C-alpha cells in the first residue's frame, strides 16, 4: 500500500502569511495551476493511484478534484479528520499580527488552538482506518501543512522538520507496521515551471 500525501494549493491567505486553520479559504488561480502541475507529474510517474481523499475544507477538496479528474480516479467523500489544525484566536492573522498581539511565543499560549497531541491522534486514527479499508490500494490524500507536519512528527519524531510546501508530495509505503518514506515534501513539479 502506498499513500501520497499532498498539501493543498496556494490560497490568498497563504500568499500573505495568514494562518487559515479551519477558516474555509478557497484556492486562488495559482493554487489551481499548481494542482494541474502535480496532476501532470503524477500521470508521468510509475506509481498508479486508485483513489483520492481530501479534507472537508474547500482548498483541499478543489485541489483533490483537479488531480482526481486529471488522473481519472474516484474522489472519495471528504474526511474531516484530515482537515487543518484548529488555530482558535490565531486564525486570520499574519506572523507580525500574532507577535504584536501575543509575543514571539504565541504558539505556547492557549489561544483555543488544537494541541500537537490531539492532531497526531486524529492523524494516526485516519491512517489506521485507511489501512483497514484500502489495504491493497494506493491512495492520494490532500490535506494541510500543519496537519501533515504533525502526522510526520507522529510517525518519525523529529526526523523531518522542514516546512511543508503548497502542493508538495510525500509518498509513504506501508511495510508490515512501518510507513517507509519513498519521497518527502517534493515540489519539483512547481519549481520546474518557475525556471
């Protein structure tokens, strides 16, 4: 079993550095173009995908629908367990606004945000269900940067800490009880188009 973990395409809030969390911000035109680029890459690679599952936020759903349509695979019902972390009072604010309001360590304060533990818990529960429901399938999953970072933390502790890029692709292979990374946070399909 393979899973392809994808962060949704760019939104206007991403572009200006606002935290989105559960706020349902749509893709912008660049985000749609990024989804097309990844779909094109996936068509050309050796891996074959059976299904696509997205979070229930529109930026992930639209990214998934663009990719699934291009690959000709079913887009399954969205799953709210793979939606972005809830950021409470911090949603809609830029880094500068957060620091001005609460200081540099704003993320250490209780501002109504979901904890790392809570996020990791729902991420691992989702993965377990995936293995039970689609054991012999390869599934694309379109989610969010904060969610994916905590999923990788849960699986690999501190091995990976780089920022998860918009429309980046990570491929994990299920071997016995382990998820082995075959590709991590790769956005070469976007970088190639920019040169």
